[in-house]
C-alpha cells in the first residue's frame, strides 16, 4: 500500500515539475521573450515584397514612345524550403523550355534566395498559376519594351536584366530614368504561397523621369528604310545617316545599318548594336575639301572667281603623283569644289599653309569629341603639323590622312549652313516628371564662330553649284535649292600600305533650303560594290530621304516653301527658295540710292531669270544658254538699282 502511495506521490511530483517547467516556459515565452518570438512568428507568416518604381519612358520630339516599361513575372526560390528539387526542376523545364540542369543547379544553391527565371513572356507567365510549388514564388517585375523595334535601336540602346541602362540613351540618362524601389508585406501560408497584402505600404516606390529626345521617329524610320535600300541596291557593307537642324544642333535622326532590335538584345550581333555615327571614324575624302577652301576665302587668300591651274589632271608631289578623276586645266575656285578636283584643292591648301589649315581643321571640330550625350563617341584622328610629312598637306586637303565620325562631318557642314557657327549637337530635348513638369531642358549651344557670315554664304553658293551642275546633281530636289558635297574616299589596305581602289566609302552631305537651311542630312555608305562614286550612290540616297521628309503633311519646311512659291507670279520656278521667291511679284521700293538684297536666279531657265531681274530693275548680262549655273553678284548680297548681273548658263542641264 505504501509503495503504491509513494508511487502516486512520485507521479504527482513529476507532473508538478513538468507543469512548473511548462508554466516557466510559458512565462518566458509570453513575458520575457515576447518580442523575440512575436518577430519570429511574424517572419514566418509574412513576406516582404519589393515594390519597384517604373523606369521612365523615352519619347521622340512628338511624344511617340520609344522605350517603356511593361509588367512581367519572374520566378525565385528559397532552396532550403524546396523539398524535391529534381521534381521542381523538371516542371520548370517543361514550362520554360530551359534545361532541367540549370534549375537543379540553382535549387541546390546554399543561399536563401535564387532567381530561377527572369521576366517571362506572357505565354509562360500564364502557366505559373498551375505550378503550386513549395518554396517557389512569383515576383512581379518591369520589362523594358521598345515599341518601334529596330527604329533608333542603336540610339536608344538597351537595359540589362535588372532594368539598368547599358547602352545608348538608356545608359546616358540612366540616373534620370531609374525609379526608386519601395516595399510592403504579404501574408503567406505554410507552403510559402502569398495569401494577401495587408497593412500600409512601408515605403512607396517612385517612378523614373521621362526623357524626351530631339529626334523625330518618322525621320528616323525614313532614313533607316532608304539607307537599307541603298545598301541592298549597291551591295554595300554598311551605312550611316545623320539628320540635324543646322541652326540649333538638334539631332533629328541618327541611323546605323545594319541595325538591331533592342527587344532581342541577347540574340543580337554586338557589332550591330554600335551607334556608328558617333563610334566609328573614316577618312572623309572630298567632302573635307571645304575646310581648305573656307580657310582660303576667310583669310582673303583666294576669291571664288580665282583661276587655278589643275595640271591637266596629273600633279607630282613628294612620295608620288596625285590624279584627278577627270583632266582639268583651268578651274575657278568654285569649280574646283563643283567638280571635286583633287589638284585644285591641293593648290588651295598650299596657299593656306600647314599651320592655318590645321587651325581651321580644329576650328571646325575635327580631332575632338562633339560632346553629345551618347556613350562611346570617338574624337577622330587629326595629327599636329609637327608630325606631318612633306605629302601631308596635300593628302589632308583632300580628306586623306585624317579621320572623322559622321556626326563630326554633319556638325562641320552645319557651321556653313547656319552662317558660320559651330553648334554643339544634342539629342536631349527635355527631362520631365510624369505630371509633365520639366526637370531639365537642353537648348542650342554655340561652340565658336568658325567663319564669317559672308564666307558661309559664299561657300553655300559654291555648294549649290555642286548640286546644280557638279558631282551632286543626283541630290537635286524639285522646288528647293540644295547645297551639298560628294565624297568618294578610298579605304586603306588592311595588310599593306596605300589605298584599295576597290573599297571606298561614298558620302554626301547636303542642306536645304540653301538660303534658309533648316534640314541637314549626311549619308555615308561603306564599300558599295555596284558603283564606286558618291554622286551615284550617296547623293540619290540623300535625295530620297529628304524628299520623303519634305512630303510629310506637317513638315514645316514644305509649308514654308509652298507659301513662298504661292506668293510668286506665274513662273514655275524649278528651284524655289526663300531669297529667290521673296518679293518677286513686285519691284523693290525706293531703288534709287538704297541697297537691297540680290535675288537668287541660279537653277532657273534664262527666261525665268531675266524676268525676275527685270522686275527688280536689274540689268542682265548673259553668257551661254539654258539653265543658269552662276550669277554675279551672288544671291543675298547688297546691291543698288544700277547693278548689272552677270548670269552664266548652260544647256542640257536639269
């Protein structure tokens, strides 16, 4: 009996001790370590959710979206919570089409978080709901999308898997485009599946700023299409095009072909992702001849009417002989450019001299970066005269032994078009918040004055001659006066000295209307096989691009030209422009002692030209017949009522 009582006491004591331990433990948990266990419980039943701010949009000057964020889904996991990695890997492989080994390797990772698949397409994302895998969770992410595909692909650039800019505009303005992240919490069940979102957002995300560019996506698409067509037609290797407003430096289009679609960044050819208009340099050839001519005219060393003996197409220099494409004897300075005489350009450069030529080369912006807000810009190659050989002055004058980017060349010609100012080219129009409030704007920036307005006007007249009746006749656009220059540059041999006559870069740069330039376009085509002349390859490509832009309903240049033409009389002017059409329906008032601007008659038939001059009270002296090729005094110059205008014409020219 006693043994039984003792046994009951012992059992009671044990129960008491156990209860005492449980009570102590309960007190310890509920009172002493309440915060610790509450936090642990909260972590097990809640999940922190990152809230990503949207990346800002990139738009063209007309508000067309070029890059936007779209919502997509990704898969992540805590490998420690995944009970059957092999089975999970099989199901994920079937869903995504990616190797099973890839998922298995990630699920055996010792960390508490791994990405399994990022930014799935919508077809795959639709199948996520049926997975129901423990330890695997969905995360909503933003995926960058480029609505216009390959249009402006190299210019816009792209983003990496974390939506950070890595190329082009996306990279240059990443700090503005990037949004800031926030976070909230969600309830989860025992399997880690999200139940609901509760409580307030702990930190709200902020969207990135919108970046509006100066480019017009329509101009961009037109230039890209025509450049592709030219490369296909002439079986060329590649090509570039730059369209800009020469008065402001705004870039309206910037094209490199072959192009690529930034929506398919991973599968693209890295070489095609380069914006070659700013990254690649080439010897410009004859389009560089205007530099020496600019220096000669600006410094008063030569006049446009000066005669230059072109050695009948063959000139001996240190290190060899320079040839012209055609045999010329005497040419005026203007005709040297019109017919692109190498020997004439060299003789002009010899008048200028090494030091002065070098100063003008640098003044036009060669040998230094333009400073445009795009990554990878090259500065080109311009050697100091101290390292020039005895032949360098001659070869540099005709665009050899020097290299430049397409953007540098377009910018340099912009200085001629706008009256002598080198403008800093720019691609950014404005950075703004989602409510439209501007944060940063970019405006025209004058780098320096390169040449005087008179010199710029003289050069423009000379360049009009190139298109009217010189090497650039295939750049003519009916209804507009076009100034421009061709350049056919042989490429240097890869494994030996000298140039390869079978490999050339054909370029043309032109601007219009010549008297009030608002549009400048440079076209460069690399290694055309079917034709080796810029006048046959690049000039017509320029014409097609410019003509299509001018045909747009809201093109301001077309509207202005149409207004001016409508204000004239019944003459059907073949090359209408601002100065030649202005006030031609009636004579200038008070033409006795006062001066007034000389109208432009270059490009008109003799009948039209004489009619215009007669109504202004100007006597005409005629040489030749047909279409007017030259006029003296030049268009826009100040004249008096007793002025006699010498007009030189030639038949068979259109």
